[in-house]
């Protein structure tokens, strides 16, 4: 595995693209692309991670409830108050990592449907 981040690789690709743009423009005298082309580095910054946690629908609904309920403020409280079936799933190997990541990111993929769920930001 490399020590480069995905952002580093994308920036290298953008630099290569800029070099091709410059070479094409210098040779032909016309731009390589239109001026209204989007800034892909900004889009990349705003995009969701590739490796979203995958959790069961019931666990996702529980996270949504916890985040909206004023009485549960921490992940440890959420683990304490989880139903037996949710707690059973969470404590299986590696599932606790997926639960914690979904809790922190506020976004996950539903295991049963593949749907991406994103918590609404607090106002």
C-alpha cells in the first residue's frame, strides 16, 4: 500500500491534464477544453468516501434516532441503549468499526438495499 492519499493521486492527474492542456494549446492555438469545465478537485473534496461503512437498515435507523434524540450524545451511550439485536450485530468482529465510522461520518450504505443514507446537518 502506498503512503499517498487519494487526493495526492488526483492532484498528480490534474497536473498531467494541465500539461496536456498547455501542450495542445501551444501547438494548435486553441484551448483543449471549454472554460466552463468544472473544477474536479473541488468536486473530489465534496464527494463521499469510496469505502463507506455498510450497516444493516435497523442499525442505520438506530443511529438516525440517536443523533436526533437529545438524550444520547455519545457513541458509548448509543452502544449502551442499543436493542439486543442491534448490539449483537455491532459487537461482532469488525462491525463495531463500521458502526463507529457510520456514527462519525454521518453517512453509510444500507446493507440490504445498497442505498446511501446521509444524516442531515444540524442547524
